[in-house]
C-alpha cells in the first residue's frame, strides 16, 4: 500500500491540479481527463467530480440518476423530445445519486427549446421539499 503524498492531502491543491487538465480546444477531452482523475485516485476524486458536474448543458444527466423515472422519445414539431415520467412512487433511495451530484452543479446552460420536456421538473418539485439544484448560482 502506498501513502498519499502530503501535498495531495490538501483538497485545494488537488482542485488546482484538476483545473489545469483543461483542454481549451475540447470540452470532451477535458471531461475524459477529469473522469480518469476521479477514478484513479481518492485524492483527486472529489475535486475532479466537482469540476465535471460544475456546469451542465441541461438537466438530463441528473434526470438519468433518478431510478424511478422512465423516458420516452417523441417527435414534436419536427424535433426529437424526451419525455421523462415518474414510473412509481419515488423513495428516498431514488434520490441518493441525484443528491450526490446535483449539489455540485453551479451553472446550468438550459435552453428554452430543450430536448427534454419541462413538465418533469414540476413533477419532481412536488416530490421534494428541497431545491432540485441547491448550489445553482
């Protein structure tokens, strides 16, 4: 078993290292690098996951974490739209992974003409007493 170097026990240093893996030409490459960091080291796991989830293009990655939802694709006005519905009563454990990652989201680049039907957000807020995105700025 290897000991973690003292510098890597400081969360701020690990976060700075994660910030510097950014590929300015490719968001996908940046995400892949952060994913590798999150998977390869406990020291980098939380800072890398924070950066991976900090900014989302829409809510769909989070919706996919709620096991009690089902999705159906339909064409609406020539666009493919995904409709999420609650398949059964949501339990506390259905929210565990969602809660773990939603607290990391700071920015949401949500477009009005999204590919996900917005009705699911209203349905979900009826099942929660807390904000869907607690750290949103």
